[in-house]
C-alpha cells in the first residue's frame, strides 16, 4: 500500500526549462531591440559560455553533488549557510556578468556594459516567468489528504525557496520539503531518500517517487527500494540500465499507477 508520494520539483511540478527559456527569449529580444543582435544566436552563445565558465570554477564538483545547473547559476544568489555556498556567493556575480559579456563577444560584439545590463535583466525576467504544468494543481488537489506528500528537490535552499515564493500555491500541498543543499547531498545519493522517508515515517515500500530525471530521481529511489514513476513528457529515450517501475507522459496518468499498486 502506498502511503506517501515523493515529488521532484523542477520539470516535474514546475516547468523550469520553460521558465529559463522564456527568460532567455525576453532578455535576448531586448538585446535585439537595443543593439540589433540576433536573439537566437545570442542565447546559444550565452548558454555555451555559461556552461564552460561554470565547469571551470572550484565549486563545480559541489554544484554537481547538490544538483545546481549553470542556468540556475545565472539567476541565483546562493546566500546559504556553508563554506561551499559562500564560495558560490562570491563567484556568482562575476559569473553572471561574464557569461553575457563572453556570449556577446562570441558573436562578435564587444560591449561589456550591455553584457552587465543583460545579466541583470535575465535575473528579473526569470523571476517574472514562473511556469507550473497545467495539470500540477488538479493532481495535487486529488492526492492531498489521501497521501503524505513530500517535495524532494536538488538545489540551493535560497534558489529553490525563491521558486516556491513566486509560485506560493504549491507549498500548502506538501507535508515535508527536502532540499539537497540544506541536507548536504543531492539525488541520487541514497541518504537523502532515506532522510525523506524518515521525515514522514514511511518505509521504502510505502513510498512512490515521481520525477523527470532518470539519473537522479529514478536511480536514487531504486537505491533505497522506492518504486518510481518516470514522467517523460518529452518522449526522451529510455536508458538500458535505468528502469523506472512505471513511465507516464503526464501527471494525470499517476492515478492508474496508484490503483495498480494499491490493489
């Protein structure tokens, strides 16, 4: 019998990829308005430069463990407790500026002042662009009260809490929220899943993990014996060595899964 459902946040409940894409689109459109810059070319260039820079810092291994991607780095502050987060806090302002300045340079535009302006504008555009999947709230409405609901998300507490602050309707649904940066390790490390189970007083066989990421959500839950549901909205290819218990294309398809497991 399933008593608890553990949800990933980004690209499971929140459409984070769309939020980032929208922030890029609006920022690069502004660059086109003020300086006749090809928006798509600029976005591709900044994304590339950001990934290169991000991987070059001494915080990279930490960000990989906690689960913070380069594009989250473009708008986060990382004002969180701990030596590694404080190091990120030092680095991030320059990273955000240099990603845009360097992205402009890659397409032949040397304009540091514009790069700084675009870096700041991207942060504001991301905050103004929270997207929640259309089905998220209707599904949570039906689950609330019937199951213990847990949010288990990789990332920094400051950034993940900012996402929740700009979509405040999500918070009341959850009995527990576990953020990897506060715990100290991220998915797929088994200890964060064990911690989540401990918080709700459930065994691994009484819980179900729902997430979009095979390498974090599905691998991690399998390591502690939690059955999993891979939400694969974009028809991503499966992985021969990573086998979710169930695969669905929308959260609405979670209900037949629960019926199967509970009967």
